[in-house]
C-alpha cells in the first residue's frame, strides 16, 4: 500500500512541475510576439522610438518601464475607442497580453527557448524604397532656452509633371525633439517666404492668407505609420507643388538641430481612382462662432451632408490643447448609423491617421455628425494659458481648431 502511495505522490509532484512549466511565461515563448507586433514598429534601430525593443536583452533592460506603460495603457499609443470602430493600423493590447507581460516581469523575465527565426517587424512600406526624398532646405537650429518652438518650413518638390503618390512618410531629423509635424501642399508657390518662420511671427500670418491646395496632406506624430492608399488609387501632387511643414519642437536647453525629410512613394500601377481630401472645419459647425470663452467647456456640433458617395480610406481628427473628446458618425439616408471614430480622452501629443482595413463606403446624402468637446478652464492641465483667456481659430497650437479630414475616392 505504501508503495502505491509513493507512486501516487510522485505522479502528483510530476504533474505539478509539468503544469508550472507549461504556465511559465518566457520572452521567446509569449512576450517576443507581443513586443514585435505592437512596439517594435517604432522601437527599432533608426525607428521613431527613443530606444529599440527588438531583442531579449533590450526588452529585459526596460522590463519594469514596459510593465508600467502597458498597465496604464500609455503605450502603445492609441486614442480611438476600439469598441466603436476598428482600423488597419490599430495597436491596442488585449488584457490577456498585458497580463502576460506583467506575469513575465513578476517571474523574473526568463528568456525561454528560441524555437523559430526572428519575427518580422510589421510595416506598411517596409519592402519599398521611396521614389522621391525631400529634405528641409537647411538644418534648423533649435532654441536652447527651454521653450516650445513652432516653425514653418517650405520644401519645393520640383515635380516636372503631375504625379500620383501611393504613400507619404515623414522622417524627423531629430527624433528626440521633433514632437509632431503637419504636412500641407501649396501650388501657388507664393508661400516660400514662410520657410523657417515661427508660428508667432506676424509675417507667417500674412502667408497663411494664401489658400492651400491641401491643408492636411499628412500629419505625423511618433507612432504614426506612413499614410498608405489602396491599390488602384493615388493622391495627385501637381507639378511644382511645394510642401509646407508645420513642426512642433519640444523644449531643450542644449544645442540641437533638425533636418527632417519627406519620403514620397509613387503609384506603380494604373490609378483608376483619385484620392481626394474632404476637410470638415470650424466653418461647418452648427453653433457658431467657433470661440472658446475663458473658463468655459464648450461643445461644438457639425451636421455635414455629403454631396457624393465616398469610399473612405482613412480619416484624421484634429484639435489642439483645449480638445477633450471627439466623436463622429455617418447617418445614411436609409437611417443606418455608421460609426467613424470616437476619442474619449483627446491628447494633442498623440494624433494619428486612422486607416480602414477596407475602404468604408458612405453613400451620397449621408450626414456626417460630429460632437467635439473642449475645456478652456484651469481644470485642463494642458491649457497653455493660465489664467485661461478667450481662444479662437488659428494655426498656432495656442489657438484652437476642429477638423475631421477624410481621404477618400
């Protein structure tokens, strides 16, 4: 009898050890896949992130930091509500993956056995080199006085003919201090004098009176992937177009410089559908004027009727520091509500282009309904003015905007 008891106990012990081994979370077993697919897009050598996360050693060295930012959902940066609408470039960690990372850290961050070749880092245009690279005319010397710096730059494309692009990418020349950038297109060539001017320079305001061919060709923040159009479509850049950059630089007390560049990828196949841009702006709000009085929390509404069918490729909402939330739906003539985007906690520092997995069809006659909430009080920790002041429309980041940009055909 004792013999059988010993065998039974040994069986239980062996089963427990096997169970523990099966449940052990290791880097190569579970964590590598999560990090590569969700973090390494930016955190790779020469990537947008401040440090790479492509090897066990790199990830382990940042283990406790990674645990904190995924637990608080600060990283990966994704502001759109994934339960409202989904996107091709969505990076939202499910709870089970977050728990795996935390369990791995608590377990001492074991390496585990590598059972396959290195996982590929996902990317939209990784297999192509740009057809045209456009750099800023000169390196810009950042202020060393520890101030937020907002600058305009003009980059001539010198295109000899109208050209369709399939993708556009912005590459910061100083990854640490380029905070974000907006790319615009000008076909008049009358704004070239804006090159290097501060947003606050009165001369810059004069140049802004010239109408742009495209007010939002592309918007870049760390983590934003290149804007990619579907096969058979393309965005037309007219001959001799100038690109206008509106760059926000983070404060620094040291000598820093930047020479950012734009990468253009030309359409390689026949373009059957021109990508167009529809920008819903402050001029379309129902409750005008677009004025944010001091110590108020205004809400602005838009009801915009589409004059044509739209196949929406991507969209980009835009507000400044006083923005708090943004929601947009399309109400079709048949009474269907098509969810577009919902951002409950607006963050000026993390603005993205949202790419649909497949073009989203919205029929002619549909009404785009937008609700945008703002906070111009002391309660808003991002309010650039203390005490709050009345704020109106303007390009400067200390002004305010309310845009929803559609890229469609």
